[in-house]
C-alpha cells in the first residue's frame, strides 16, 4: 500500500478529511473502528493515527466489538475488559511494519496534541 510521502498525503488521512467534511453537512456520517476481543487494532500505529486525526478534525470515533457499540459503563464482562484495554492502551508502544511511519506519527502526535490527549 502506498501510504504517501507524509501523513498528510496518506490514504488514511485523506479519507478521514473527506469524512470530516461530509460530517459537517450530513448527520449520518462518522467514523467507526471495529475491535477484536483484545482491541488489537489499538496496537497498530496507523490505527492510533486514525484516533488522533479524528480528534484533531473534531470528530468522534465509535468503537464496536462483537457485542456492539463500546461505551463507558459496559455491563458485560467483555465490554468492561475492552474499556480497560482502550483506556490503558499505550500509544507509544504501537507497532508498525515500517519504523519510519511510527516515528513520523509519534512525532506528529507529540508536537501537536500530545500522547495524553490521544488517550482521552
């Protein structure tokens, strides 16, 4: 996959910017992330990037598991476990197949909103 020469030109960013524009004129447009029972998507740097960009673009991101939408105050064992995994995810430990991508994304987060903001 050609991720572009910078995060700004990556297909991930371009898609999220398009969604952000559409969400200004349509209520039924938004971003979702499907997570497995270990929330392993949050261990991948480009998925972390997507959460970061949603935040900086002023969009929420809805998380879904096999049980449906994930929300604070889940009343199932899996839901409670996933909430804890999400809240405790370590952005800086996210994996990347290309170390340059990881360095670029972490630097961008560090220099803009900071890691704590991405955890919120």
